[in-house]
C-alpha cells in the first residue's frame, strides 16, 4: 500500500479528513486506461463546469 493518510496530510499541512475526501473522490473518478488520466471535463461528462446561469 502506501503511507497512512494522516502522515501524508501532516506533511502537506492539511487536515486528514480533507485529504481523505480527495482520495475518495479520486478513487471514484474513472481513469482512461491508455493515458492513466481522468477524462477531460466537457459536455459529455455531465459536468456543469463552465456554464453560467442567467
């Protein structure tokens, strides 16, 4: 595995629960098998990023 979240969070100077939330979100994010990266944010992702309300 790796280092405990509490140790990494302390090294980064953030609360362990903040880091734990980021780790959980990263584990839920689908990853492209070819690039090893999450898909780009766009219209197909269902995200509302970049849209404005009027």
